[in-house]
């Protein structure tokens, strides 16, 4: 049986790693994910896991060593944030292109400049096209649950693609919440044993990893890789169900919170969803048909399922915890708007950037979004497609 | 060391059909390395950095490797092999294998002296058991002979060209052996494919060390350096005989020079056959050759003093 | 040399190659402008040609002795000739164009009887 614990999101990630007990962890400390390798090192020092910990000299080397260890035939995990994730960037593509099912915990954080160590999604959204599966957690429980599931998803033979489990820096990584820590053996049983495809260490059958592919081969390899990533969608659902049977918490591609008849809908991901749920509850008490569509799987992006989930919406606001950086809107906004293009009903969609560099997003800010959606639905007019929440000064 | 006839009977770990330039010494060095390795006793796994050798020997759907081989990126051969070796240690710890496997990371000077230096330093400091081999061809040859910190003084490269105002690279070559020696590793050595017996001895010795070891090998490049393709080994030999490329090893801090030329040749003998140094022989540039000789002598004499002193850690 | 080009759903995932040493089927001998010709009569079996060959193109018999040249892969760099220590040399370079249509025996005679 699981037990209730009061621990941080980083500790949730570290406990997931301890229970998975991967063959190799190669990691480098960076705020706010530092406590993960620290905890792992302590678990090893205390004999609670027997993973080989490679205390690399940079995140670039962390991901490089992960690729080496995974190609050697290992189950491999790591953790990082922000600039560390950015430093890994080159090798993230190599991990996914080489089809190595590495699993990484990311305490999502703002990217410099200016230097800022607090939460937002600049890192994971910047790396959204690195070919990794991206699962995003709302809280510590999901952080823990997602990492355990990520192992099974990534290692599925039809997938064989690395996966990251992200959770908001500080909001989740450093906040103590009560969550359920499952039994060690039950988790081990759930993730099972990993059988690598072509391990380098099988010296009897020498394999070449990482050959370069000229123009008459590269394209085929990349599409072969894409199929693995796309296959992850069904596997996420399947593993989410299995997890539900094993531990009582079932997961899907997204969470539809009071969405059945929702007319005013916020689409968001990460810790802001907790605040939004509270706001939805109080609006519902007042008879407002508010709902939240919480994204769990960002890559591969389940555009069709999400468009279906938005079928009752009269107006939609997408919250992005990242700057649009010159695009029409944030990363999630452009995905959602594109997903709705083929839908039967095409509600107006607006976009907010919020929470950059750890800026608070409070119920009043979320309330203002629902107010806006109500006005749009009533008037049918969108005066401002993009705006910011809790920014000093008026944008646009 | 076994006779060459004995070594020639072994199955080769690197086969032909690779696309290296005719006369390239990358494969010569690797063939000597793998011939020296005691593969009856242990298996070898190689991690290669991006570079000429990597693109020529692992070109999908072909591989020239008969042994497990991985290429990851340019700057991370050392961190890649760290991961592979960590996995092996885990297998050993858990009794999942009784095989003896040894690890080689392979890069050129770009991936070693420059972009890969941090990863190499980290991997050595962590004490992974691997032999890191740098095939030093004195520039970024895979992208077309751009200068590196291993490019010697005076050499004309595409980013340190000889022109009307500047005469090739103005800085001396980085002494990577001294940089790495600061890690206090048990064994590091410098070798040349021209002196194959010496190179093979060093490989054997290095692979038997239970920790990180390093081998710096001169890798004459016919296209980058500008000499006929049949002269590669001769050029390597001239580098050794002029003491531009001394053959020595550092074992627990103690320097041993493995070859002292009876007749130390002037550096001109080494410089003259190579196009990259042609401008040094123009009238008015005599001082550049003098400077080259001075740098060479300074290093050689320092090595001799180190050896004479007999100091170790 | 034509390789079979596979479709995207036929390639091995991750771009791995499970056919060690398959580059042997790629014949670099076609690059050659000049070819080394070997004279077994003056050869002292020092094997320097073997240890210095960049293309593993010195053929070796079961006793570890030099037994010829792999012209399918020899790129004709000529290092073997340069490094051959016998006097006169037991290896010599010959233009490919001049070797066309001639047997190895004839070529040896042509090169080494001079």
C-alpha cells in the first residue's frame, strides 16, 4: 500500500527515480532541480538504490553520458532545468534520433537573460521539437506518477523514444504537498525489466551506433523516428490506464476539468491548473459554465483529441508560461488554434502569457480571463488576441 | 610485443571500405591500436567524436567497425564513453556479465584540445576506466583545415592563412600533455604511427591501467598539411626525428622519453615537405623558422630535464 | 556499387547498423590512379607494408605472411612502396591505365625485370 507523505516535487521525482532504480543516472546540479541528483546521491550512499551515478561536469556531458549508457544497454535517467536543459539541446536530438528511451525529470524554469532561477516553461517549450515525449505535471503527485509511467511509455517497443516529465520550478519543485508514495516493490513491478534493442556491451554482436546518414538515408530515418514518437500517444493512454489499475490514479492525454458543458474554457498546463480549478469551482457555484482543459501530453501533441474536448466551448483562452517570441502566440496557443482549424465549431481563441520568471498567477488573474471569455462569447468580438497576466503596464 | 606476422593473423577490428582519403593515417593508427590490444583477453568498445575518421568509417548503411562503436557528437567522446563505462561497471557490480571489456574514446585535436576538452577533463577526473586516443592532425580537418589550438606556430590554415600581412598561425601549439598531466592520471603518452612498436607498447600499457589513460598520436593529414599521399609515415617520422613530436610517456608523473634521435634533425626537414609551411621558406621569413626551432628546442630540452630529474608524484 | 535503399518503415530504428564491417562491400579500389605491384621474390616478409597500410589491403595468409594486395580496396596511396625496406624495393607503383587487362604475373615481370 502507498502512504501519504508531505514532500516537495523534487523529492517526488527523486523517490520515483529511487524506486525505478535505473542502471545509470548522469546529472549536473542546476536550480531548481538540484535536489533531485542530491537525493539520488544520498539514496545511493544509504544503499537504498544501486544505480551508477555519473557526476558529470556539465549538462552537455550529462546527456552525452546518458546516451552512452543507454546505447550500452541501460535504463537511464537524469534531471535538469532551464540553462542546463538548453546546454543539453544538441544531445537531446541525438538521444531521440538514436531512439534511446532515456527518462528525464525537468523542473521547468525561465531561461536567461536576465538570469532568473524561477519557474516558467521557456526551457521545455524551447525544446518541444527535440523529438522527446513531453509529459507535464500539475503537482507533486503527478510529477511522481508521470516519471514512473514515462519509463513504460519510453521503453515501449513501438515507441523507443526518450521522455521528459516536467513540473514547474519552485511552484512544484520546492513546494511541500501531500501526495501518495507507492510501495517500492509495486513500482518496480509496474515498470518491469528493460530489454535494450542493440546494446553496445553485447560485444558478441557488435553494433554501430550513430553512423551519419547521407541525403539518401537521413529523411527515412527521421520519419521512422517520428512514427515512434507518434506511437507514444496511444501508449500514454494505455500506460495511464494500467497505472490506474495498479495505483488507483488513472491518466489520459489531458484532464478535462468540468468540461462536459463548459462554455468558457481555459487551456493550460502545469501548476497554474491548480489555481484555475479553484476558480472554476467558484464560478460554477455562481452558475458560470467555466471549464479547464489541462494538457498532460504536449509531445506528441494530441491535437484531434483536444479539439474534440473543446467542442462545447464558446470562447477559449490559452495560457502560455512562455513568451510568444515573435510567433502569433505562445507555443500552446498556436497548437490549440491550429487543432481547432479543422473542428466543426471554431470558438474564438485568445492567448495570455503568464508567470514568466516565477511571477505569481493568482485567482484574480484567472478570474479576469474568464470574465474576458464571457465578454467575447456574448459580443462575439475579440479586441485583443494576445495579452499578459499580472504584467505591470498595458501590453499592446 | 608479438611479431607483426603474429599480429597480422588477428581478425581486424577495423576493416576497409572506409572513405578516408588515400594515405590518411587515421586508420593506420587505429589498426595499430587494435592490433596491440590483447583481444584474446578482453573486448574493446569504441566511442568516436565527430570528425574525418568518424564520418568515413560510419556512413550509413556501412560500418567499417567489427567491434561495438558509437558516435555521439563532436565534443563528447569522453562523456559518451563515461556513460558506456558506467553501464559496464553496473553490469559487473550486478554480476550480469563476466566479460572483460575495455573502452577507447577516439577523437582528433578539435574534439580533444578544443571543443571536447571539458568533457575529457571531467571524465578523467571522475576516474572512468578508458583510454582516450587523440589523433592529432593539427587542425579541424573534417571541415577543411581550420586552425585549432593544436595547430603549430606558423602553419597556414584556412582560418590562419598566410597572407601579405600575416604569416600563418601566430600562436604556439597547446601542450595538451601538460594540460592533462595536471589530472594526475596514472599514464599518458605521446606516440607516432611511424614508430608502430612504440605506439603498440603504449596502447597495451594504457589498456591495462585501471583508470583513465591518454595517448596523443600525430596523425599526418595529406590534404590539410599538403604533402603527397605516399609520404604520411615519412612525415610522421620526420616530426619524431626533429623532436617536433617527441615520443614520451608520463607514468605517475615520471617522464620517460622513448626515443632520442641520434641525429636530431633541424625543423626545416619536417617543415619543407609540407605546403602549410611553404611561406616560412620565403625570403624575409627566416625568423619564423627560427622561432619554430626555438619553440621545438625549448619543449624538447624541458622534457629532457624532466626525465633527468626523475621526479614523480 | 549500388546499395539497397530501404523505405522509412524498413530501416533499423535509431540508425543502428547491425552488420559489423559491412563496408568491405564498398570497393574503394575504384578510386585508384596508381597501383602497387608486389614482388614476392625479393620480399623479406617484414610486414611493414601491412602495419602501415591505411586500407587493410595487404593480404595475409594463415601464417601471417604477406600474400598479395587487395585491389578491391587499395586506394593506391603508395605508403607501402615508400615504407618497403628492401633494396631494390619489393613493391612498386604503376599507373592503373597501364595495368588494364594484364595479369598480375605479367605486371610483376613488367615492373620488376627492369
